[in-house]
């Protein structure tokens, strides 16, 4: 009888550490996400030129940049396991849930790194200062949790497919659409200086989305991982 | 066999009656040409079948995950294929109607238009995923998992978003049941509409069974050869 009490926190932490280590060696996903967000932001800023569109457009552009930057690098967590043929070892070592949660946390870390770089650049290049910075950050963080929480399982799905990058974006977009709508709304409220009460419905939606999507991923991941 | 005759007779009756009877819309309340509202007899059943098919696809996918029986995968694929066709039908007819009555083909604030478009995107992703996976079992499992994720995301979009953003909607929603919860259709319109719903649903069921049977034969012959 194998021991039933798995040390979940320990396993998740180990998967996360392993991801950090292997990412640190190649820096593939990190570079892809950072460079992609820089390039998109530059294109947006450059093509706007002297025009300063209103906060509605700015909030939408900000999340478009985030979405495509995320789509460029987040699939890598599972794709690299298939390419290096290490998925089998990971299956032996850790239970499915620990693998998934570890990788969600790693993707979240990647996105937070990207946001740390992107937000100041966004403020500088596009001259858009969020009036309510705390609301801006909480909307951003909830959005990033949802981004990594719902796309990590899609990364596992596309890692076995023959066309990975394009498929990842195609499958992610319909899943992420409720998140994008809510996150853009929160960002818009924070740009014009509204308080938490004004952004409460989309905040609730975003929170519910994060919880539901992560739970659903954990429930469904067993089917994918042991295939 | 009797089904086919029912579908034929009902469809023929619906097509004739939809154009012979006066338009279901009161001319005093009509925006644009009153005859445009005849689309009600075809657009609403198509949208209903699209929604039904999406649900069938989701249920069959869940059953596949539970039993790992390939037949449920075939059923899910058949439902999604037909769902795609009927969604496209509802989208195109709705868009033409929107142009004739509200003056524009497309409006992003209309949640029904947006959600049926998202449905098409979902089907596109589903079939793109299926064609990118080569192993039968992996393909069936992964696309079933993806269907369930899509369904939950679509539920968020369809049920939660309009409650949070009460967007300006021009879509007639009080056509069948009015604001007091009573039938607002005249008896003749209700009869034709009911017949049309029944005919579309029967047509869907017939097409669904044929598609499933076809793919069963296809898989059997592929395995034997």
C-alpha cells in the first residue's frame, strides 16, 4: 500500500523549483515572454505616435499586449517536457495535481516578472498613469492568476499536438475572453481613478473565474496527464 | 423512415406558411420592413438547435471521459459538427435581420450575437485541435477535456457577463413570452413556430444519427483494412 499522505506543499514546491532551475538554464520562456511584450508595446506606442487615445483604448491595449505576450511563452512549461522527453520522469515523481499546480505557480511567476517590466514601460511610453494604483494592481494580479490558471492545462493539451504555438492562442482566446472583458473593465476604472466599489462587479467576476478555472483544471488534469 | 416523412411534411408546411401568412410582427411596432420579421420562423429554431447541439456535445464528451468508449467520442464530434453548421446559420440569418431592422450587420454590445460568434470560435478551436492530434485515444480525451473547459468559459460569458454589464440590447427577447410571462404570439404564429421548432429538432436528430452511423462505419472499415 503506497503511502496516502503525500506531502502536497513539498511536491508542488519541488516541481516549481525544478521549473525555475530548468528555466534558468535556458531562459527560453522568460526571454520569449519579455521580448514579445516589449516588441508589442513598442509597436503599439510607435504606431500611436503623437495621438493619445482615451483610457478605454489604453486599458484594452494593455490587456491585448499582456494576452499575446502570455500566448507566446506560457505553452513552454509542457512543450519543453515533451521535447526533452522528460514527461515520463515527472509522471513517476509527482502526482498530477502537484505537477499542474507547480506549473501554474511557475507560469504566474513568469507573468509577474513580465508585468513588473511592462507596467512602468506602459506608464512611461504611453503616458498613462493609473489614478487608483492599488485597484490597478489588484485587477492586474487577479487577471494574471486567471491567465496562468486557465492556460496551463491548455499548454498540456497542445504539448502533444503537431502545431503548438498557433493552437495555443486559438484555444486560449475563447477561454480567456470573460477574463479579458472583466480585467479591461477593472483597468479602465483604475485609469480614470474610480474606487473599489465602482469596479466591484468585474472584480467579483474575475475572482469567481480564477477559482472556477483553477478547480476545473485540477479536476480535468488527471485525464490529460495519464494519457 | 416515418421520421423522414414528418420532417419533409413539417419543413414544407413551415416554409409555405412562413411566407403565406401575414408577418408575425405588428406593423405598428416594426423597425424596418415588416416582412423581415418572418425570419423568426427560421432563425430562432436554428439558434435553439445550435444551443442544443452544444449541450449534446458537452454531455457526450463528459460521457467519453467517464467510460472511455470511442462511440461517445463519435457522438461528440457529430454534435459539434452539426452545432457548427447551425451556429453559422443562426449567425448569418441574425446578421441579415439586424441589418434590415437596426441598420447594422454587427454590434458587439449584443450579447447573443457575440456569444454565437464565440461558439463558432470554440468549434474552430475544437476541430483545429482534433486535426493536430494523431493518436485516436489522445485525440478523443484531449478534445473532450477541451470541450468541458470551453463550456465553462462559455457559461461565464453567456450567463454572467450580461448580468454584470447590462449592455444595450436591441434583440427582441419578448417575442415568445412577454414581460408578464404570458404567451405573446397569436395562435396561428404559435402553431407555425411550434411546428418549425419540432421540424428543426427532428432534422437535427436525424442528421446527428446519420453522422454517428457514418463515422462508425468509417472507423470499422479503417480498422479492418
